[in-house]
C-alpha cells in the first residue's frame, strides 16, 4: 500500500489521490497523531515516541489542513532519530475522526494507538500495553492509568503547572458506565486492529466525542483491560485560545450539544430497528448522570454534616 501522501494544494475531493513514496514493512503498533498548525506540541509528541522502550512502532502523522513545512521538518527529525514515520497531508481539514481513519489506513500493524499531538506517554507505555494484549485474545484493547497535566504555553513551549490523576478509580471498563460518560482519553488506549476492522472506523461526521462513540461500539463486541499504572499523560491548557487550546476545555458547549446528538442517533436506531440496544443504554446513562448531578450537593452536605458532628464529639470528649 502507498502510505505517504503529500498534498500542498487541491480540494477535498482530490484527497483520495495518493502519492506513493515508499512501502514500509508492517510494525506491531501503528501510532496515529492528528495535528494542525501546532508544531510546538507535535515536537513533544515526537519525543514521546522516541523515548519509548518498545521500538516496533510506526508513527503516522496526519496533518489535517495545516501548514505542511513545519510538520515535514519534525517528521524528518523523527526519521533521523530512528522512528519509522509516515506523513499524510490533508489539503483541507476533514476533522479529527477522519484524520484518525486516514492514519490507521496508512500503516499496517497488529495494534493501533491514537497519540494526539498535545499528549504524551511514559516511556514504558507501549511495552506495558503490548505485553498485556500478548497475554491472550480475550482483550480487544487495554487502557492505562492517566495523569492530567495542566500547562501553559510560552515562547519556548509548554510549561507544566501541575499534574494529578485523571481517572484514579478506573480499575475495569464497563459498557454500562461508558454509556454514562467516557472515562478515559485516547492517549491511554491501545487496541487490536482486528477490533477496529470489526466494528468499523471512527465516525467522521462527529466534530467532537468521536472517541466516546467509538469506545461504545468497541465495547459492544470486545472487552477492554486495565493496567493500573499512570503511563499516559493527558495535557490540558485551560483557557488557551486558538489552535493550541484543548477541544475538551475550549469547546465545552460543542461537547454538550454533540453528546445529545450521539445519544439521539443511537436511540433512534434502536427505535427504527424495534430493539432495545445501545441507544437505550446511553439514554439510561444520561438519566443516571443527571441524577448523580442532582444528588451531588446532597452528598456534599451530608459529608459536611458528618464532619461537624465528628468535630463536636471530639470537643465534647476532650471536655
């Protein structure tokens, strides 16, 4: 298959025209990075791959409508340090999920990981996750513990402000719980390509929440294991404007709106098919989320009351 696509001009319709540069051998892991005009962060993503103790990977950079020259320079540096690297240039932005699908199609592999340009891995991430999936076919994929890293951008790049566990309670992955909300980001997820081919590609019609919709479909057929170690770093730039912002923090309104779109689509499919399926599950998950939000202030008040009573008893005991 021809894998390197280098378009500097053209239309969306011409995207299917690909220029073959080389035909690389298959790697065990295809690592797909979606990027658009964020060279400061893409450089860090490249270093994240270069630092991995597991070397049998193929980095696919999908430049989704951004300037090509800065991406090409980073790709050349990646190759210079020994990373097997392919670049796909989209002349116009097709969106995150279309970029994921293009990257996965550009490299043959046994496993797939989505490593966004603004996130990073612990050096042991690929070694640990591949070893986990090598234990047997019962797992379609595996996620690791994740750290949320808050950072600010400056002229020299990102400066870390603080880090803390993102999903400290994640010990197992349940379809019923993912139907409420997505408990893990793409950066901590490695899965079998055969699972991707079985359930179908990411939904390119979704501007956000495509990873959640994919995870829901994934769990209808496959189980996801958990490695209880913080091997993935989910970077947040809260308040950052423009292209360097996070979709999850900079586009909260879109997430709320498209959450309804995804749930409604799935429920309509159930209704049209006359079945009780994933649509009903995500509808129930929405109701549970709303109930939890309603009860949260009551739980907090109850906890505060318990602390007050405990304090009064200690004072009384001391007297």
